[in-house]
């Protein structure tokens, strides 16, 4: 006999929060790439 496990439903607010978190992380990644390409430093102003 197979075990049937029911997963609790995921709250829509958590799905939205995770998606927004991913977008912000990607913007930070591209900001770091842009800063490195334009200034040569990951964090401009810090040696």
C-alpha cells in the first residue's frame, strides 16, 4: 500500500514574496555587474 502524503496549500502571499525577492536579488546582481564594469570595483568607494 502506498503512503499518501498531503502537502499543505502554499499561501499566495508567500509566493508573491518569493517572486519579489527573486526580482530584487537579480537587480542587485546586475547592479554589482554594472558597478564592476564601470568602476572596476564591486563596491565603488571601497578599495
